[in-house]
């Protein structure tokens, strides 16, 4: 009996069951092997600063795939940062970190190097579907939690296909190495049996109906911008504590307001928080509008609509990616959007805002025609760009089928 008990005890000790932590863990997935390498690295520093403001314990799990020359992580890596709610990070006290920051010889590498390196990978293309799935699963495995929110940081351009000069989300070494939104949504649904509490896109032009609709089954809420995001990205030092609040919906407005306040008067910005659970309803409302006004589709002049893939200097690669959704609806309906459509739209968009004081004309917003959500309007152009966009839109984007574009293709496609 004693031998049996001894064997049973040993067996039990060999079984390691990961602790599921209460509350939310935030994941940050950075495609940084591009010209945003330095600013994305700085985002980790500001995230650490935000963690130090937490009043409760919390963990940030970072995946980093940057330049091979990066001193800390020359290969793709998973790193964790945990605060005890008293200003410490990992095993470093608040005082020790403050002393380190005060030292003029301290570099950003020294600061982000305080993270706990969990795993390194051989060189890989981190925008590939299977790689994303493996990495995010690993990130969650290193810190099992009741729920998760996830941040994606890199270049972005909404729903667009990967073609020369354009992208969807993420750039890993070459512009051809980008992730498609339908694939990203599939990955998030595979790694997490529950919906993510939020997806935050720290990337340009991700605030379109097509993106939100793809994510409707994998996240509760999404935060994104219809325009470019300033290079410094989201102000994590101020907003990180909000990302861990239990009822994240109550803090989405505060998160967005911090973003706008940060860039008002000194840069530009648009930001929107969307309830992705309402996207099926918005697709149905949009479908009703489009089908009821099919005969007017040809009369809508997109040149008169607020456009979010604007020409920036000589770069016109993104022109046409998305137009203001409500303004399009108003124009299609002869000047006023149906009350039923607006009721559903207002359920979907929890908060949106923009910076009114902008010097660069291509980032200036017409507030009278701004709703915070962009939408692609397919067209009959025979240019190679739009032919490719329309083909991808038809074959790969779920919004095409849900929002009424499929039934009207014989009109706009001629």
C-alpha cells in the first residue's frame, strides 16, 4: 500500500496544470520587421509605463518579430510583463525601475529587456496563417486566463488583398508578407473557444465595415481608425489600465478619447469603438438600403463622398478603399438615411471621434460627413487595381454577400 501511495504521489507531482488567472490578459502581437520597428519597440516601453499605473496585478504578453539586428530579440520571441499593482514589473521593484529610467546610460533595450523571455522561434513569416495560429496559441498557453484582449501593431490597410503597393494587416520583411483579414479572423476563432474581449488595431485604415464584419464571431469589441494612425501609435502609457477593466465596454469611450486628446493639435487622428455583436444587424440594415435603392446606385458620385484611403502626396495606392458609410447611405437615399438604418448603426458604433485641428489637408476630416466607419463601394472601373480589388471583394470578403452587393453586381459591375 505504501509503495502504491508513493507511486500515486509521484504521478500527481509530475502533472503540471497551468493556473487559469482571474480577469483579463492582454496580448500584443507586433509585426515589426519593417520601417515601424523603432516605434513599435517604443510601444512596449509605453505599455510598461501603463502597467506601472495599474492598481491590481496584470500581465501583458508580447510577440515580437522585428529586425534581426534588435539587441534583445534578434529572433521572433514571446515575452511577458507582469505587474503586482504596485508599480513593479516582473522581479523589478518600482524603485529599481525608476532608478533605471533616471540613469542617462539606460537604453530602451535595457527597459524592454526587463521582460520575461518565454520562447524564441526560428526565423519565420509571422503573417502566415499557421504561424499566427501557433504563436497566439503559445501566447495564451504561457498565461492561461479567464479572458483575453489582443492588440495588433504594424502597417495596415483594412480589408485589401495583398498586391504590390497595398496590404491588409502586418508587414513582415516584405510588403508581400501580409495577413488577410478573413484568415486573421479564422485564426482568432481557432485559438480561442470564446470571443476575445477586444481587438485593438494599432495600424492604419482598419476601421471599415468589411473588417468589423469578418471579426463579428471572434471578438466582442473592436477599436480601429478609418484613417492612418500616427507613427507613435496608441498612447499606451495612459490607456493600458483601461484595457484590463472587467466590463471593457464601459471604458471604450475613455480609451478612444485618450487617443484623440493625444493627437489633437499636434498630429491627426480618427478612432472608433464598435460592438462587433451588432455587425450582423448592420449588414442586414445596409442590405435593405442597397436593395431598396438599386436604381440609384449608378447615380452616386464617390468623388463627392468623404474618402479614407486618400492620396498622400504622390501615393494613391489606397484611394477607394473606403468611403464614409453614413454619407454614402444618405446620398443613396436622396439626402437622408432611413431611421431604421441609423438606429442599427448607432447600436453598432459605441464611440467615434476625430481631431478637428489638422494641418495636412489629406488628414482633415469633414465633421458634417463623418460617422467613424468606412465602407468599400465597388465600381465598374477597368483599371487593374479596381479589377483586382473587386475580384477579391467578391471571392473573399463576407460583407459582399451580407450587405447586398452580391445582388446588385449586375448594376455596379457593368
